[in-house]
C-alpha cells in the first residue's frame, strides 16, 4: 500500500524512489565525491565540532549537557581506575547520557515533520519525508520514554558516506555580528562578492560568528544575546527556498542554533510553519541540516587564502533509530 497519494507542494517525494530515506544525499555521486577530494590541496585539516558539553546549561529547554559515568556491573563494580584480576594492569570504562542534538549535530529526516493530508482523504496525519508515518515508522514514546525511528533514522545518513565538496559562505564577513535575516538578494550578493560557487552535490556551510560568541560564554549561555548574534537564512523567503531547491545542494550547515532565523519560532503570533527552512529541507526536499558547527578557524583560513571550497568529511554516529546525532566534522583544505 502506498504511503501517500499526493505529496506536499514543492516537494521531491518519490523522485528518488518510493521507499527512499536519503533525500538529496542521493545526489552525492562518486564523481561529486572526487570533486570534493580535489579541493584538499594543502592537506590541512580543521575540526568543525564544538566541545560536546557546549552550549552549556539548558540552552534548549528539553536538552541537557552530556553526563559521563563510570561503567558498572554487579560483578565488577565501578570500572574506573580498576585493577584487572589482581594483575598490575588498570582499566577505565565509561558510559554517557547524551542528548543527540545538544551540541554539534546532524538533523535526520525524522527530526521534522508536519500534519499533512498525504492520503487525500481530507484528514491530516503526522508524516515525515517521503510519507513515512508517525506510529508506524516513527514509534513511541512508550511509558518509559523509549522511541525509535524505524525509517529515516540517522543511521541512513551514516552508511551513505558523508564525504564530498563543501563550500563556506561567510555571513560574518558580509554582515557583521548583528542579527540579520538573510534573504535572496543578500545571499546572491554574498555569493558573488566571495566568489562562492555552489554545485550539485555540495555541502553548504553558513558562518555567522555565533560559534565564537557561544565559546566566549564558557558554558554559561546568555540566550537573549546569542539569539541576537549573527546573520541567518530567512527560511520563509520564497526566492531563497527556490534557490535551495534548484542549487542541488545536499545539506545546509551552520554555526548557529537552527541554521535559519528563528523569529517565527519565538513569536507569540499564530503561525502554521514556525521553522520554514526545516519544513522545506527536512520535510519536503530531504536536505539534512547541521547545527552548532564550529566554523571560525576554517572561515578565517579560507578568507586568508581567497578560497571557499574544501573536502568535508562528516559522518554521524551509526545509531539505529536516532533522529539526530552528534558528530565531529573535518574540513580538509
């Protein structure tokens, strides 16, 4: 039985097959990976992850910093600075309580859906990219809070081989650190001024300076100040949405908290779609989003060397059923 009879306006549901769970990552072909490899000219690598205990505190209400604990069993007790079987050897082992989207992260295509009448019966149901359903494919939570994305989980992205050509658009250099919603005209002007060429299959990184502001707060985030720092994509701008659709990019990543401007999300006014870029990318087009990446050093190096492209290697954890994942992306220039 088909999961949907009609798809959302402006979506690509079904274009990569009726059961596709990768979305635009399908455009990351071997030829396009080789284009990314060709950008690694100097062999210099940049780590694009924040320490995973940042932002610090409960910057997002329902997410908390990771908690490291010593592994434990009834037979061995706490396995940390522990002698092994009365020998001279000592071992440590630990476990972590981790919110998968607390810090530097990938959003899977299971992260954001919508009430939408995919059946055409006049009744909206909760659906995600390519028509996968709440309750059937995204199951839970149960009484103990357990949940599982049986479709669209982050492990799909992990096994796809997340390595290709990345390009960086430097909003900080173009607009400074003040809050700004970047629309189509601003975006096109910045691409032209910074000589950024976005090709089909590219990972597009947006640098705003949010990462430095966050790090300078030393895990004591000032929410109001951070949400007023840096330029971000105006996700509701229709021409920008059309450019994202037509550009062939496979992912959008940023150093900020949502990739897009969050004014609609924070507004008290009624609004059917509060995160329009999430709706466009995750729900309609199958474009993965990366949030809270550390881009300062890479952006400075690229500017100093009059470059914008690099090889990006950015696999998430292969954690079956998760809707997001921490990661440590590497840019090689």
